[in-house]
């Protein structure tokens, strides 16, 4: 399993931010962000609260487990996709899962968690 620093880096890249911009969300400079990502220093609660407010999955950063989404957390576009998916036959659902997994991996913006 990756460490906290690596998971912070993954979340920063997922959000498409530089170290300076991401660090600013938590109230630190780019050099402190770099030290967090290399596990040379540990972030404090103020920093973690700041990055969480910007959309960082804090549960993932701290534990390596993604925060589960609830139906209430879905946007209209996500609900539409899910409804279409549920209307498909099983063979088409399998193809959609393979396609979305490949797209997410190639974009480098999502890490597949084999435990889920």
C-alpha cells in the first residue's frame, strides 16, 4: 500500500493542481507540500481540513480506502449514466466496466482499488 505522501500526490494530480496550488489550499508553501508528498513531514489537521474542503478524499489519504459514494452524492449526469447502465444486459455492463476502467487508468486520474 502506498503511504500518506503518495496518496496526497495522487489526490493533487487527480485535481490537476501544482504543488504550490495544492499546498495553498491547506495553507502551506510548495516546499512543505513536497515534504508531505515525500513523507518527510506529516500534515496537521488545519492543512487536512483545507484540502478536504477542496475535494480531496481525506479518508483515502489517511487510510488508503476510498470514501464510498451514496446515491445522494451523485450529480444529474452521473445518475443518468447509472440509470442507463442498469438498463443494460449483463454482457454490455461488463463491456462498460472494462471501457471505463481503461479510460480512467489511461487518464491517470483514478487508482483502481482491487478490494472494492
